[in-house]
C-alpha cells in the first residue's frame, strides 16, 4: 500500500513543529535505570523479609491455613499501617475511616479491586512489570498471585460473579473498542457477551448471577479527549444473548451497581446520583447535582459508598511504567433511608475505577491513597 | 549515560547511538498517538529505559527500533484507554481544552484531526506515514496481521484526509 505524500507532510510538519530536549531525556533515562536497579535491590530485600515474616507467622499462627469463614472478620487480615501521602494500600476501614486491616502482597500498580463473594480472593488490574493492563487474582493473605488474561491485550474492570465461579471484565483482544467478556475464575473459558461497535465498560453482576450490567459509550464517535459523550446503561444475559438498554435520557449514565436484592440499580446520570428499578423504570434522584463517582451498595442495602472529586491534590500514581497525576476522590457513605451523606474520615482514592468495596456492612475495602 | 555492562560491551552498536538516532522519532510518534507532545517525550523516556534494561537481548538496530516503538505505542494506547475509561472529562478534571504551550497551528490542527481516528487506526497511520514502518513491522508491533493493519490504515487515512480537508488518494 503506497503512502500519501500529503498526509506524510502534514504529520511530519506537525510532529516536528516543536523542540525536543534530547539531552535532558537521556539524563532522565539514565536516572530511571539507576532508580529501577536500586528499587529491585530493595524489593529483593523486602521479599526476603516478607518470606521470613510469613514463615514466622505460619509457625505461630496460620489463620488462612485452616480455611476462612464465608464472611470472615476483618480482624483476620494483616494489621493496618500508616500510609504516607501519595502512597497506596488496600485497606479495610470502619465507617468512621479508622483502619482495621489491609490486604498484603498486591503489586504496587494494582487497581480496580474486586472481592470474591467468599472473601478469599481479590481480582484486580496490574501491568505486572509489562506495558499492558491485565487482570490478576490474589488471595487476601497476599499469596497465590495469578495472571488471568494474556499479555497482548488490555483487560480491565474485573467483577466477580455472585457464586465466585466467573469474572466479568472489559477486554479488547484486537486493540479496538472494548466489549464485555466473562471468564472462569481461573482464567479459562473466555466468553464474549457484547458485540457492539462502541466502548463497553464497568460490568457488574446481578445478585442472582443471571445478568451483567454495563455502560455502553453510546452512538457518538469515540474520541480520547471528548469521550463518553452519551453513555447509556445496558444489561446482557450472563449466559449470552441480546443486550437490553435501560437508560435513554439525554446525558451520560455511568457506574451502575445492583442493590443486594437485585430490584434496583444505583447509577450516576449527568451530575446526579440516581436509583432506578432493575428494568430501567422508575428512575429518581438520590442525590442532586454534585460530584459522584463509583457508587456501591452495601450488603444490607442500607448504605451506598461513592467518591467525590477533590481538586486540591492530584496524587502522582504509577501504572504500566509511567507515573501520572490522577484525580483524587474522597470516600463518602450515604444512608439510603435518610439521604444523609458524610465522608469516611479523610479517605481518598485515585481514579474512579478504584471503586470502594463493602467488606461487611460495617467495613469497606478500598485501594486508598495517602492524602 | 554510563553504559559499561558486559552485555552492552558485546553489542556491535551502542545504546547511546541508538538513543541519539531514534529517541526523537519515538517521542514524536508517541506524541502523535497520544496527541500530547509532553506525554510523548515522557513515554519515549520510559520506552528507552526498558530498552536499556534488555539491551543484552537486542539483536539489531531494527530490533531496538521496533521494541522502543512497541513499548511507546502500547503506553500511549494504554494511557488513552485508561483516560477514556475514566469519565472525568465530563466534568473537567481530565479534560484538555487546548494546548497552551502549542508553538504551531500545524500541531493543533493535526492533533485535533487525529482525534477522529480510532486508537488502532491512529497508531497504524502514525507508524506508517510518520515513522516510516511497513505494515509487516506495524503488525509485529501491534500483534495483529499485516492485512488487518492495512484495513486500519486505509480507514484511518480516509478519516484523516477528511479531517484535514485533503483529497482522496488512490490506495493501492
């Protein structure tokens, strides 16, 4: 296929219309190499120390060797630790924000956590030292890290099925737009659920496991700087079938999550936090115009967590080898019956896909960042 | 840069030479794919850091070029995808209004026009029509068949010509 000289000229003129400081870049590469070599030495030391610590723990007390109850007490996890500003951990917090425990062993770039229904495993996204986001699982004791999706395609937003046997996620095996897929929890048996030509994202399961709800980016053209102009919420049978559109009002509909009884869906419409019936009817405002991200319903259905944007601080968080400033979200809890909402201490998380997870009715697991 | 490892000493070409020759092209390529000039430079630095770390396994300058471009393009695409997944753009925190540091209209016009292409179309057009790779190399970098690259390339060129108000070429 021959090239187009006019296109080539336009691209070349644009690309070379600005100066590059190559010398500064070369110095940065040298510093980057040295920093990584030093970090690897530190990491090797830490790994040895952790292994020694785990061995000591195993001798003195081995709570995970004897199996966990279906809904274990947060006290069984590793004790919390102080979190420095800009650093992340996976913490279990009381509703007043007080740390109860933490999940050890996650990669530094782990994000988009989801907890298996039996509380034994976490699914999450990591680049695992590579360049592409992949889905992995790890036991909540920090062992048995396992990469589930292949290296050559970006996979994100894992969501465990209610019976813990499958994981829904968004994927683009060919590098194009993403669709919703499900796989077995061991990374086998990939099944494609959606086939539309637009970006599909944010899958969540209905409590009975029959349906996956997701966001379709809509019929507008996808642009990276003017994206998700009119996303709507759809459902699709988890066993495969035709999607059903639930929202159609003008304005973006995002972050759907089922109530624990499966009769309602919380989501954001425009600037509002809304609730609708599971069939898309009866939409009404839960919280008026504001900043609401990643709502999640508590197991008893009485509360909803969500994040609100804080523009005062943008933590510099690493992923896929780069460090980028990310918007900071402050964790809130809403009482559904009264409409009263309050922040959970000064708990922050970066990136709206790091949705908080209800560990129990009184505790939240969150990929928090020190603020 | 201090390069004195045994692996590097056995290489018939030096990392510094490769860096000096290829960094600008990789940075500008990543900048076009990401439509962000500063990010292009940052991504290229990361790509060359990774290239340095595996220098003992680099067999040729073409291998080095393809590796650096593959990392850079994948980082740029990941950045776009993750930014797209986070709809902060609806409200402002992630949205870019215009590049205040833009030094030329040429950049702004082309960067805007590239937004009409899907990420894969954009990568194919930029790698072929700016970075001068052939479709076989682009297929290797993207992990897709050369015939698929040609499809994305044709569609991407068509969209880019339309966005830039250029007449259609006869694609052969």
